[in-house]
C-alpha cells in the first residue's frame, strides 16, 4: 500500500472528454504507490467549452501535473505560461507540468513511440524511419525523432488528397529546415514508392487508423513482399492487439509490436516530468489487473497478452 491520502497529498489528473475509459489513473496511481510518492491521480471530464476554467483550476487548486487528451491537446495551449520547443513545433500538448503556479506544456507521444523502438533494440540515430500517417500522433513521432533522437532519414506517407496534406507539408518542411534529418513527403496511395522506401529502412511505424474500428483487417502495406527481416515494425493501434499490418510483419519474420508499449512509455515520460523519478513500473506490470473493469481494460489486457505470447 502507498502513502494514505492526506492534506499533504499532491494532486495529478487527466483532462479529456470522454475520459472514463482512461488507463492513466491506474498506471500513475500504481506508480505513486510503488515509488512511495504522496500523490493521487484522478480523471476530470473537460472539453473545449470548459478548458479555460479547468486551466484556471490547475493554478487555484495547486494541481501539480496533468495529462491532456482529446479534445484538449490544442485547446489548452492558449492558457499555458510556457511550452516545450518540440511541443510547440508539433502544435499539440499532452502533458502539463506545474511549478510555482506556472504551467508548461509538453508532448510525450513521440517519446512513447520512439522509446518502444529503443526497447526493441533498434538504433534510431542515423537510421531511416518510414512513417505511415502524419496526424497528431504522427507529427509528434516525426518531429521528436528529428529533433531529439538524431534520426537520419524519414519518409512520411500521407494521403495527397487528404485534409491533413498541407499540415504534413509544413511538418516535413520544418524538419528539413530546422534539423539535420532528411525528410520526404510521399503519397500514401503510391505503393511502388512505399515499397522502395521500406526496402532500405530500419523502422516502419503506423500512426493511421487503418487496421482498427471499421478498418479492422486492413493494412496500408498491402502484402508481405514489402517487408524485410531487418525491419522493425510498430503499430500505434492496440485494439485489435495484432493488426493486419503486424500479421504481415510476423509472416515476413520482422520484429514487431503493437501500441501498448507506446501507451505505457508516454505515461512513463509524464511521470518523470512531474516527479523527477523514473517510472517504477514496466510494461509487464500491466498484467497485474486480471479482471478488466471496462472495454478499454479488455483491449489493453488483450494487447498485453498478444505481445507477451508473440501471437
């Protein structure tokens, strides 16, 4: 058991809508217990209509740190006192750190994705990443890799006729102008080019929604011939636990993982930013809660089991 809640307990939270499904309270409260930190983490329903009041409450109530999820990742920015340079380039924030009443915004999504590759034994610096999708998560991955991990080359595939194409152009331009990474923007529909770019890449990452929901069973990469055994593959999707993309990667003999590790490591980075202490848990600790309390728990535990068994 951790330290009992008292008048000295520090408050941390997540702002989102919906937020009841969030895995973060379970992760961070377990981490506080294990690290013997006098803190508690709760979930608050906050959206664009209430974000200003919520940000004021952070200062008034002395909240020490917040996770920020949809739809607040952009909406919270006008109320920050300071923003991390990488988060500013990404244009979205998922973490608030509060010191002396001043709120600073960070984005740890990219870290979660990239640290997962590191845990797979992949060297990021100087190597090549093929990234599928450049929305919010994809932008965080691309910019964090170029700015903080010394990525050598990135080929980003986005739909040329999609509404996010102008944003993708801007992100690629920033990478080329402000970092030493060589960035290229490609049409997601050009499968010949995708195959050519994957041929000499060390990493393939998917941050699109292809493979989940109504698109379950589908893959941006059409068949196993696109893969090679030296390619490490990561899909940000964790429900289903093994997407069609990962099935193809498995068939090709590639090292692969789903989005569960990204979910964990972005939270671990938040924990370190708030407390100055390394996350005392591992991905394996996610197995502890054997009885899922909601559908999100079922997805997470299912993803964990598939990762552990290599299915």
